[in-house]
C-alpha cells in the first residue's frame, strides 16, 4: 500500500501541538491567554506614545469554562486587517528588526485556536482606530486546514464617544481557581516592568487596580537592518533578490546592513581580497555562501545600533519596583548596549531590599525579557545561573534575608530556550552583562548596609552614653558649682552633635 502525503498548514500544526505554545492544560491556557492579550495591548499603546490603560475581565462560567476579555486604549486595528490578525497563524506586524514583546505572530492566534478547539466559540473583537467614526465588532474563527480566517459576524456602529483601542474576548476550557495565583503574579510583575501603565482586573475573588506610578514612557524602538555577524545564505539571497540589478557589492553592504560604513566595507574587502565592484545579481550560490561565511567571521564590523531597542531605564525600573515591592532600599543599573551573534541587546538589573519583602532562604528572582514577565522554567534561565555564582556574604547579606533581584533582557532577538518564551538561554555575552549589572547593584547595597551598621553603632553609643548624663552632670555640678540642669543640657547637646556628625559622614 502506497503512502499518502499532504501538507500541514501552520494552524493545523499548532492545533496538533498546542503544548509547544504553552497551551498544555486548562490552567496554563488561562495564564497564557491573559499574557498574550495583555502583551498585545501594551505594544498597541506604548509603541505609539500612549499611556496604557488595560482592563482585564475574567468570568468563571463553571464546568471548567472561562471567559477572558482584555481591553486597551491603543491605536486599534484597521477593520480590513482584523480577520487576518486574529484568524491567520504567522500573520502580524512584528516581523521586523526592532524590540517588541511578540515575535512569532502566534500568541493570540493560539489562544483563538485553543478556544475554538475546547468550546467551539469564535473570538470576539471590538476595535476602533484613532479618530475613526465607526466601531467594528467581529466574530472570527480560524479555518484550521487552510490557515485562513472565517468571519462569523460583523457589526459596524457609530463611534459616538471617540473611543479607540481593541477589546478581545475568548471563551475556553480553563481552570481559573488553579490559574488565579499565577495570573495574579503575572499582573503584579507586569506592573513592575510597566510602571507607566494602569492595569484594572475584575475576576472572581480577585479584583484590583494598579495605578501607573509614572507618566514617562520608554523610548520607542525604530526598525533596524540586519547585522553582518547574524547573516546566513538565505538572508543574503532574499536581500539580493530585492536589490537592483546594477547594485555593486560595495554599495550593497553599506545600504543593507547595520554596522557597515565605507571605511569598514573597504577593510572587509581588503581583508579577504574580494572584488567590491561585482554586481550582486551576478553572484552564484557558492559565492553567496562564501560571502556569508566571511561576513560572519570578520571582527571589525561596528556593533549593532541600539536604536532598535527600548530599555526601561534605571528611573522607571526603580519606580516600578518601589510601587509593587515596597522595599526600604532599591537600586538599578542599565548596562551599556552589547551584542551577541550580531543581535543588539541591553541588560537591566535591579536589587530591592527590606521593607515589605519577606525574608527568604535565597533571593527572590523576578525575570523579564522585552518587558515580558517570565514565570515558568526559572531553573534553566541564565539569571538563575548567574545568581548561583554570587557569594552574598561578600555583600553583607546573610540568609534568610529580604532580598529581591530583578533582571531584564531586551533585544531584537532574545535568546529564548523555546517558543514558550519563558527562559533566556545562557549565551555568554548575556550572562556576562547580567553578572556585571548584578554585582554593581550588590556593591551599592553593601554600601547602604554598611551605612546602616554605622548609624546603628552611633545610635547605640548615644543610648549608652545618655544613660550616664544625669549622673555625670550631677557630679560636675557638685565639683564646679554650675547648675545641674545647665550641665545636663550641654552634655546632651554634645552627644546630639556627635550623632549628627556621624550622620553627615555617612551621607
């Protein structure tokens, strides 16, 4: 009997392998859906200069059925694009070289697929772009075999109050009771990494409002070009196909790649003895392969530009940590831009100590990547590996201790360990930057704790000495004849002056 062959569409592949995208069970599915919808809402606002206001509503319908809706005040979605955005896997606006939360074009579509698989219900989308006169309400399903959207219904209404944004609602098989704690932690960490956002949650036994603690937004990343160190044969072929037939190789490199200027390009050609006057359309496949290999190993390309990145910044990171963790001390470091395999990245680290943080036997680790909270797979994350290298006694920390560590990696291509995007791989360059940032924060904490120790010693000295002021002033009064009360007040003033001098020395 002969074998029968056929092709799987992207949506059918993920329909069969939903675990790859994090939809492995009803608990994880609830968390993953909320996460994907919130991330889309944050990108739809902050990427366009809007302060986010996100409303999350969860309804437990019983019999393991959960309805989730997330609404934002973002730029909205063009009504022509809504069906594809929600009904076509690997369709989106993020397939460019710049930092963003989503990169696969899969997340929200996987949630739609999961809802469709478990309850048969389409996704409900309400959206309006800025200054739109109309609000559009869609119900969309995915044709799994063809990876195409199916529009179940469309309603168009007048936008009388000028609303803009997107509201997405999904009904799916889910376990809210078990997912609640994980979702609460996700929202809490999102408030840390997005202190400029107001987040409102209305869910069973779980309703609260995180008010924004800042009106400052991170810088908006701009679209960049690929770096020569990250090039491969297929990428070169694609760029060559889009170039003019008369383009020379020298101009081709300068125009299409980051980190390449005329002087750098000349040095590259001189190093490998290549002809800069070749027309790129005339390159054969073996010549393209040779060019790609040489571009990867050439060490004198400039570093990739960091304008494609959007780090939170030390000020916003400190505000976010203070607003949620309420520590007595917090410090943050935003490391200089670096790169791995031609991909730019920036590492940010914060340390929080004391206050409302509970003492634990090891540091509380809060991990983020491109402002996404990472809650799963902590044990295999590069930050966990770095924490294991630190001898905290060097920094005056003895456990149990109220210490929290925050790490944030932002990049055009975060080196995740899987499509679940829950753990950052231990790339040496990233690992080194996290360690440097962590040690710098730890040194600041050690300085702070040393100052507290000195202040404690001064205060203890003040209390000890003050016990004998009355007796000493009484004896001096007997010997000198000076009024006892006057001597006592002067001695207390001297002690106070000594304490204040100690305070100034520690500032």
